[in-house]
C-alpha cells in the first residue's frame, strides 16, 4: 500500500522520543509497503534534521539509501574524470557526442539522487514521503529515456532525431502519468509497473531495428548491444526479485536489515548503469577513436606507396589520348585484366534487377551480383597467373570491394580506390609492369568505368556519402585527376570547353575528363553544370589544365586519402602493409562482417561500419539513404518517356 494522508491520528508523532526501530504492526498506515519486512523500520520524524540523522543509523533503508548516494556521487564524478582524462584521445568527438553521454550520466545521477532522497525522507511524514516518491518515479522515467537517447545516438549515428523524438514523447507521457493520483494506490502500482515495463522494452526498438538493417555483428560494434542487453537483464532481474519479494518472503525477519529484495534491486541498478556506461564508452571508441589509425596511415610507407602509384600513373598519360593506345599492342596481362572486367559485366545478365515498383534506391539484386563476383574471383586471378591461394585471397579482396558495398548497395570513391589498389597489387606481384601504366589508365580504367556505369544504371547504386551538387561526381573521382593530365597541354581544349556540347561529343571518347563530364550531364535531371555540378563549373574557370591537375592532386590527397570516412574502407595486407601501432580487430573487439572476404588484415574497418563525421569529407554517412541520380533519371524516363524535364526555371 502506498502513502496516503487520510490518517486522522498518526501515533508516530507521539513516539519519536525513542530511537528504537519499529516492527511492522507498529507502523502507521502510510509507512507500510512490504509486509514481508517485519522489523527495522524508522519512526516517523516530522523533522528534516532528525530524518537526516537517521543516515548514521542502521535500519532496513540503510542499504537502499547509501547504495544510491554512492551511485549518485560516482556517476557525477565519472563524467568529469572522463572529460578531463579521456577527451584528449577523442579529438574528433563532436558536441552531440559529448551531449549524448552527458544526458546519460545526468539521468543516472538524478535517478540515484531522487531514489536516495525518497528512501531517506520516506520516514519524515506522509506528505513528504508522497512528494519524494513521485520524484523517485520520475527518476526512473528519466533514466530510461537518458539510456535510450545515449544508446541510439551511437546506434543510429546519422539518423537519430526521430528516435529521440519518440523517446522524449514517451518520457513526457510517462512523467504525466506518474503524477496522476492513481499511481499512488495499490491498484496504480500494477499500472505503473506495466507502463515502466512497456517503456523499458521500447528502448530495445532502436537496437532491434539496427540489427535488422545491419546485422547483429555490425550493430553490436556500433552500439555495444551486449552491454545494453546486459543492462536490461540486470534491471529485469532486479525488478523480478523486487516484485517477488524474495528472499524476505521465504525467510521472515532474516533479511529485514541486509539483503532484502528492494536492496538487491538497488545494487543491481547500480551495476546495470555501470554495464551501460562500459557499453557507451566502447561505442564512443568505435566511432571516435579510429582517427588515430588514420594519422598513422598518413605517415606510413603504404600511404607513400599509394600516392606514388597514382601520381606515376597520372604522369604516364600526360598529353596522351585514349586512341594513342593500340589494341594490338596491349600487354597480355592488360588484356587479361580487361577480360576479367568483361566477365564481371557478363554476370549482370545472370543477376537481373528485381522489380522495385519505380524506386530510385538501390536494387537488392545487386547483392546477387556481388555474390556471383565473389564466386568467380579465384578463377579470374588464376587466369592472371596467380597460383598461391594466399596471394589470391589477398589480391581478390580489393577487386571484390571495387564494385560497391553489398550491404548498403552503394558506391563511392572508396570503392574506386579499391580498384586502383587491386592494380597496385598486380604491379607489386610483377604481373603488371611499369611499361603497362599508360594502358592501365587509357584502356583498363575506361573499361572499369563503363562497367561501373552499367552496374549503377542496372542496380541504382546509391552514392556512398555524396555531397550532392557540391561534389565533383556522385561516384567517381580519379577520371578527373587522370583526365586533367591527359589534357595538360592540349592546343584546343581549355577547362571552359566542358560547357560546349560539341567539344564533349567530339572528344569525350579520347579524354577521361570530358567523358566523365558528359556522363554526369546525361544522368542529371537539370541542364547545365552550374546547376547540377557547381564544383565542376567553378573548376572550369581555371586558366589552364596545369592548375586543374594540381588542384585534383591536392584534392585526392586531402579529400580521398586524407578523409577517414573514405579510408575506413582501406584494407591492409602483405602487399600494402599496415604500419606498426595501428589497431587490430582483436584490440578493438571487432568481428568480421558477413560480406567480408577473407584475406588481408582489416585494420580500421570496412563497408562504412566505423567512421566519424568529418565536415566537408568526401564520404559522410553510414545509414542515410541517398537516392541514386542515375536511378532518378532512368525512372523518370520510364514514366515520362524521352529525356523528361531538364530546364531550370528562371534561367
């Protein structure tokens, strides 16, 4: 029975001269709660001073009070310590990251403070006990909300606003319900328990959704689900023990002072909060700490090797059109690489796109295509005269990840980079010699681009971290770098020439830069670079191709290799080794993802599952779906016929 002020006469007022503890039958009606606790009750004090003095005595509320006083102190000190000692490690942490953790620690501290206050002052008087009890209930609501918000911040790092809105609305509803009079009756206790249970279980809606989207392994890494579930198990166990009133129900008077069900609940709540704290710290590490590995990579020999390879390829095709390479003069190894890409395109016919009802987002049949590629990798690499199974596994990993992400059905500059690393590995294995470098860019790369355009148009691959109009291209980067080298000293074509349709039509087949601009124009629903690709429009104002090429090189270093959201896809092995000091999967407690091919050492992560949000990065998000501009254009043509509406109003 809960507290009520209907007693006309309270014998507790007349009895407080004694320090003796009371038995159950000596209590006023408003003091009675658990009939299985027979002894150890404080007398009603009707004095805050006398009530506070009871903190120095041992009674059946001692454990309840002090367990949560200590908890409140602990969870108010720990965040301060973490901020002062740990934050130097997290230079890439955002204000929202810190705010999410602060919400959790504040909610836990308030819960423990309200709980300790209630159990301290419940012996004061009916009115004070009634008010503090309501605050105790509000603390429970607040900590469920705070735990949910903090957990979902990391579980849905990109798209958490709606989830937080629902959590806030639910907390407000529970808060108002807590203040209703029915909550302070024996009948209300059942309603209150049901509401808290439903609200607590709703906290698992976000993690369950994350598991459905990303799978258990990935979502556990993002959100530390094991610790979140640990929180739920610990709290549920405590609540079940409290509801069952054991062990005092079974052993009367044996656990009145120490070990009663409510005391067990209080202690388990502290351990549950600690479990969730550990999980949040691990999630914080997962999203924020990996810039350390990025810094090590940027100072590593592998970084130098990769930059040197890309820029050497670029130098090898200066002032050289595609038509300068004769098919009859191709190195056999280059022809074999082209054949691999031809075979990859043939797999598209075996994996036709599913009917999605006009959706512009990624077609799930792409996963079948990637699976078919995976099944063909060994055969393709044996054709390239790689016989060592370990070498095939390592090299094939890069090709496998150069067609896009199987899980998210997207593609970006990170996947394009994987293709170049595949060529680098073939070069390091002496399969592709330096004499083949011009043909790699003028024959192999165009074949790869045509393949990727077919894949993009067939499966509507979403841009992996698109900048929208404020990027060079939704998918590719390197054609602009290599294309600028091709045009370095061209006597006719200038950077401004990309605005001339006749120039594009005449020369696109010979120059990668123009070909990519023409393709971008063809897949946009508005006409004019200034509208759909303002960065390309701005670059066209450069005075010479030398300036364009120099800018593209700087952009490659800064916006591709220098950005964690792109380089988190990077895989290291024996041919492109990791630098000493980089994190390993075991050190970070990570598991391989379902679609990861064995081979190579995954040092940071792959498939976009571990990153931080860096302003102006080439790739941004882990879970926000960006509709494919290719898909939008093709679906418009299907519905309307022809080219559709392309003119921009007021121009």
